[in-house]
C-alpha cells in the first residue's frame, strides 16, 4: 500500500495562509495520524541543520518553531540538535556550533526550544549501534548519543543539491547529521584530485582541509596537491574551489558512498520505530548543501512543504516534485535542464541521487511507493 506523503504548496495569501501555517498544518496532520510518535514527557530531538556562516538557505528558525510547538502540544520536551562537522568551519566543535546556531536565530525566544550539539564538545560522544543484515556496507553505525538517547524525533530537512549525494533531503539529514566525525569519516569513501591547468594556487582548499591533505608546495607557480592517503573525502575542497580545479577521483565509486550514507540513516533511527516524523522544506532548492558558506540562486521556484512518517517516501516525493518543476531563470541550471528533467543529476552529473531511495527501500529504511496527498 502506498505511503501517504502530505503536501502543501508554497503559495500564501491575505486570508492568513502562510508558509508557517502550512508547516503547522502538516505537523498537526502527522501527529493526528501517528499519535504515538511523539508522546507526553518525551525528550524529543528536532533534527535540523543550523547552516554554515555565510549561508542563507537553511531552514528559518521561525519555520522550525512549528516543530517545537507541535512537540510541546503533545506534552513532549523538544530540543533542536545537530552534530559537529568533519571539516573546519563555523560548526566543527560544540562551542562554535552553538554560536553559529545562535547567530542564525536558533534561540528559545525564536525557535521555541533549546539547542543541543548531540555528539558533544569535540564530536566524541557517540555509541555504536547494530544494523540489520540487509545492510551490505556496514554491520554497525556510529551515532551521536544525543539522538540515541532521545525518545522521539522530528526531522526537519531542507531539500537541496549536494556535490556528492546529488540530492539532499531526509536521508542525508539523518545520515550525516546524526553521525559524529568518526561516523562521517566512515561514510566518506571518495578521494579528490587537482587539475593543474585550472588551479590558480589561491589556497582555499588548504584553508578548509581538516586533515592537511591539501597543500601548495613551495615554489613559483606551484599548484595545489591532495594527498590521497590523508584525504578523508569530506568534499570541502571541492565546494570551496572557485575555478573548479578540483574533482572527484571516479576510481572510487559514488555508489559506495551513497549506500553507506543510506545505511547510516537507518542507524540514526535506531530505537525510533514509529517514533519519528519527517518534514521536508522544498523551498530555496539551491545547488549545494547548507554546509557551504554561501547560497546560490535556487534552481527551481519554491515547490512547497511535505510531511510523512517515512523518510524514503518523503524524499522520493520531493525528488519527483523538483523534477517536474520548471528551471528558475538565471540559476545554475538555466539552459541546462527543464521541467521533467532530473535537476539533481543535471547539477551534479556523476552523482546517484535516487540510489538513496532504492537502497533505503532495500534495507528497510522505508518505501518509494507513495501517494501524494494534498491537504
């Protein structure tokens, strides 16, 4: 039987229908349909991405308040949570991460609940959980203790592109966002290389590389180098290279990365069977993750908002809606794709976006068979 995915478009009007009211309506529908998901006295983790400094496409804390309000109405005690990043930046330890969250408006006075960095001060607060035998890449996953200890979850995901996953939605939000640095390293299996003819020796890759794998040798005209033995595949050099001189070494397949990521999403839901709700915000669909310290133009007009109890179904629905949408004039996809085209593959041609959903269905994370229900 198809899984219901509830949908409201992005339109607003003078009668009081707003984006915020639509998110509230979707959450109310989920809570009504799944009354045991978020219960009284639960410590309810609201999984969200607080955005890197310089980014402005992340989910607004005003929107996020709808989730904390829904949890409180169910009698739960909500908290917003994410994990520290693998790369250097504004969220690589809990102190910097909290300061970034605060700067972006994630304070109780705005979003309605406190913020917790779920993997601790230096990303060393995690536990290992067993994965089902259907998983082919991992037997266990390392998941942040703050998420495992929570009684229930509301997963708020911003749908956008990603240079390695292709498509970023609920599955990616769970997989990378609930894993500590050690778990993120487990998932990354690609390596990167520099093309000398394009490299301008600006040093941006060196500045963001968390392991020192990226260097520029001393000498006139020296180009950047990436030591593959030291590279952990985080992709920060790729995201920050303005002249596009860095590319993935395709000898290491993205199928492995995508399947590993999907299996980690399953691990993130350990102990949460029937206790997780999912909302996808399909607005500001930008080419790169909210980890980038900037936001490009959206590639499609705002699509709207989705809600479900199934992370695979909600991601498949989001993918299909973006695929059906027209391309936004002046965006990175202007003249390169149109309505009906796979926008995520058009942005990142070597990625395997829908493998997240197919592998997720294979391992029991959810179902791709959904029914779009317009409220």
